[in-house]
């Protein structure tokens, strides 16, 4: 019974910024990696950025230098600061968490997705 609640998506002009948030809730014992994926119509879902429980970050080449992932462990929340947005960033963005629920093992959980649209 885990929920990943996403927020922060919307419509923005090229060159603008958005900040996505994703808060995990439920009977969570611990969280390892937290990450953001995106999927545009007709495309495969791709990894955008990931951050480990120790703060190690990894980015897709296409967003390197423009996006920043961070997390607040006390709030079980991961953020994605997106700057210098481009039309090709338009997609549904999904939060993912590798976590352990009380009484079970490690599993990946997904948020519902939030639409990011960048106009030219």
C-alpha cells in the first residue's frame, strides 16, 4: 500500500523552468534509489535522472546540465528541477522509487505521471 504522489507538471515556454515533486507514503521501511522517467507518445519510457539513498546522482545525456535531481529523506520526497526546457522535453513524467514495505521485500513503485508540455 504505497503511493507516490506527483506534482509540479504543467505548461511552460521553451527556456522556462518547472519543479516536479514526488512524495512516497505508506508503510515504508526504507527507500533506495528514487528516479524520474518520462514517456512521450509513441516512445519508450526513458530514465531522466536518478538519485541513490547516499546521494549519488545520474542523468540522461539529453538533460545533463539542465535538470537537477534531489531528495529529502525526512519527507520521502524526490524533486526534479528542470531548467532551460526544450520542446523535446515534452512528455509524461513518472516518479519511481525502489523501496521496501514493512513485511515484504524490495520493489519498484511508480507515480501516476504528470504532464510536462514545453511550447516553442
